[in-house]
């Protein structure tokens, strides 16, 4: 389970935006985040170390070079958990 389930910003354009996210395994078992992909190269996942743990904390960021407008993106994390091999986090931004 990801907390928050969704990342959203309403900010002026031209600055890096970051949001802290934590990811927990429902039964409390250790797992690893083995990879990530995003629907936009301006969205990045930062702070994933690849170690096994029952909870991971990392950041999702949107680059300051993003132009004004509305963004609706996805981050997909791949896990080594056979019960849930992927987690999707929605990312949205309204840049003025």
C-alpha cells in the first residue's frame, strides 16, 4: 500500500516539485523495489535503494523544466513480491 495513494501538485511552473511516499507490504513482509518506470521523463523516482524491508520511503519528483499546463502521469514500481509484482502511483500536476 502506498501512502499517499496519489501525488498531486498545484504550483507555479519553474521549480522542482517533490513528494515523500512510503510503500508497505500488507502482511509486513520484507520486499524490494526492483525497478520503476514513469509515463513522462520529467517525473522521477528518487531514493530507492534496492534493499529488502517491510516499508520503503522514497520521493517522487517533477522537474522544474516542466512547462505550465496540466499533467496526468503514472509511476509504476516493480517489486520482488510474488503477491503484488507491481504498484502504480498516479501523479498529477497543474502548473501555472
